[in-house]
C-alpha cells in the first residue's frame, strides 16, 4: 500500500516537473524582432533638356527689304506719271476701246470714239494750249456730266484725269479758264498746275448733313489753300455762280 502511495507521489511530481518544464520552454520562446523595411531609394526625375533654339537662316538682300512701299512721288492730280509697276492698263473708256494707252495726237484719240460719245476742247488757266475732253455719254443737248481730259505732252496725247459725276442735270461747265463740275451737294473748279502740267482742283466745297467743308484757292498754286468757313448761304452762292456759267458743248459722234 505504501508503495502504491509512494509511486503515486513520484508520478505526480514527475508530471508536475514536466508540466513546469514545458511551461518554461513555451514562455522562453521569443519572436525575432521585426525588421524595419529598408527604404527604397526613389530615383530622381531625369531633367528634360531645354530645347535649343535653331537660329533662323539669314534673309537674302531681297528678303530683307521692308514690306512697306516707299512713298510715291507721283502727283495724284497727274496720273499719267504713274509707273508700269503701279498700273499699265487703260486709263479711260477711249483707251479701253482702242486697246492702247498712247496716241500720237488728239485726232487719233477722237478716231476711237463710238456713236453717242463726243469730244470738246478747253483752254484752262495754267496752260497755253488746248486740252481735249472726251465723254462716254453725250446728252441730247450736247452736254456731258463727266469727261476724261487729254493734253499734248512730249509729242503724245496723254490722259490727265477724269472730271465730273453721273448726274445729267449737272453738266460740265467752262468759262474764264475754269472747268466747273459737281452736283447739288458739291462745287468744284479745275485748272492746270504750272508745275506738274496736270489738271488740279482749284476749289472744292461739299455739303453733308447740313455741314460744309472744303477749300478755295485764289490761284492754281497747291500751297494757296484757304479753308471754306462759310455756311449754307455761302455754299448756295457758289452753286448759283457755277450754274450760271456756260455749259461745255461736245461734238457728238453720230
């Protein structure tokens, strides 16, 4: 009996020791410390090379010329002096009909007129010889509201300019070396420039919405302008004076 108790006690002690040993082993087991992640180096962004400006090719001498056209020394009242680069086509209906821009004399200009057209000659201030006027449309009374004028220069009949409008009630008029044109709202007189030899405006006054503007020249000198400062009465007086002048009579081609 005592042996059984002794064995029981020993067995219990062994079990206790084994349990303690197992507990000790389990408690002493330690986990390895977690390693911190090694930071991964972020690659620096690759710098984009700045574009290199490609130098423009040097312009040739012709390309280096400015686009701005040089100021013309052509007298606007003397268009026959225009160069071929500016315009070399017909200046009026006669040249268009003739298919040419040069005529040897007035007779050749007149020879190209057609039925219903006509011609007249005038002698204006600033010119010792006669000018030839040619009109595309001649009214039944032999008048015209507009015409192109030619002058003999350097042995040729040269077209000077176009004068007038399109109102048959306001025909061209001619008196005392002045050529008159215009309409109910404009007054104009023309003479020949002693310097350029072209036809120039001596006086020009217009009316618009009851307002009057323009200039009067006592002579045929470009630098002799005098601004028109009058009103309705002064303008009406100019119109009445013009309309009292004789009309320019044309020879009409049948």
